C-alpha cells in the first residue's frame, strides 16, 4: 500500500516537473557545512545504514543521534543534521534543516505514511525519495527551494556520506 502511494507521488512529481521546466529549484538554500559520516565498514552499515525503500536514519552529532553512534573528530553532520534514506535508486542523504527556514534548530521530520520530509514551522513538504529533495507543498513551492543533498558513495562494505 505504501509503495503504491510512493510510486503515485513519484509519478505526480515527475509530471509536475516536466510541465514546469522553466522553474529551477534552489537546493543550496541551506548554508553549507561540512558533512562526513563514515559507514563504509560492513558492520557500521548493517547497524546504522538503511535497507528497504523509505527506511531512514537521522544523524546529528550535536544532539547525539543516533545515541550510540561512534562519533569521532572526523564526523560532521552538516547544518541541521543529516537524513539518510533509502530512495528509489539507492541510499540518499540530505541536510535536515528546512530550506525555507534556514535555521539549524528547525529540522524536517519524515512522515511514515508517505515518506515526505515535513517542516514543523512553515509546513513545507519535500520529496526525499527521488534524489532531488524537491518541494511538494507549502511555502517551499513558491520560494523554489529544495533540500540540500549530500553524496552517498560506496566504500568497503557500506557507504560514506559527504559533501
């Protein structure tokens, strides 16, 4: 049921983006901060990585999320924390800060029903599953801002997230 809803949402998003080719989405509205999360070890990826579509994990060094993650001096989690989510084509990563608010204390949460990233303050919704993190509803549509995306690169038995 959830997969059908996600695929329908994906098709709708693609149709909208094809019909509005002149509109550019600014995925750089969130300030650029260093990101480096090393999940390249097989054991780390199995513990802290993501598996099936829509599966997600939040990393925030300042808030110690996840609580038992082995943060070290070389681990950085961006401006508002990092969302690691299994998208349609593999793992994807974004900054959790709402691009409309650009305040590191105002972070997006994931709606488990449709996997949209939702801002608790402005109500904007984003699609993190397609690799674009583009806006779906709310102020973000009018301001043409999307989620800041990070690189997820294969390494060893897992992945490394960086910018």
